């Protein structure tokens, strides 16, 4: 009889612990949009590389999962004149059960230098919860990954 009670208590403890830890360690889902380039100077493969590197950096951050496979039909339709994400895009991302959207923009400063700016937007409220930027030299592709990692550290530290 004591053995059955002990086993029952042990089973209950295992179930309650796994339920609590599953809720506690639920990863926040972050959708990464295409990289915005208002100047039109950035190479499309560079923009794709930045998106992939940001996705990797988000996914490798503890407690987060990055999604770059979400299809945004028209990038221009996703943002208003001020560069804020549109209500239609937020509604679409919510249907994909994403917690946040990461919007990145590359700003060319010179032939050799650029700035990568990004914002993380809460999909349930539409508010920007984190915003930051980093500068990098465009002459070497190796500079992209450290810039994306540094930007991601700044952003996820704020949410």
C-alpha cells in the first residue's frame, strides 16, 4: 500500500514538474521580415544573408525561435510611410502564432560602411519593444555575422 502511494506521489510530481517546466521554457516565436533597403544600394543576396544571420542569431538566443519562412507578399504593403508595420501584417503574423516581429533595415552610409537597424514589435499590442542598430564595413562579408549577433544581443536583452 505504501509503495502504491509513493508511486502515485512520484508520478504526480513528475507530471506537475514537466508541465511547469514546459510552460516556463516556452520559446518566444519571432518572425523575421525581409530586410528593408530604402536606398536600393544593397545587393539582394546581402539582404538574404542578413535575414538568415538574424534568424540564426535569434534562434541561438536562449528562449527564442526565429522564423524567416513566413511569406510576406509585398514588402511595401507591410509598412506605413513612417516605417511602422501595418495592421494587416500584424494580423497575418498573429495567425501564424508569432509573439514578435523583427523588422530590419540596411542603411548605406558610404561605399564601405553601412548601418543595420532593427526593431522588435509585439504582435499582440503592435508596440515596438526593442530598437537598436549597429554599423559594419561592407567590404568584407565576414563583418555581417558579428554585426547581426551584436544587434540580436541588444534586441533580445530588451524583451
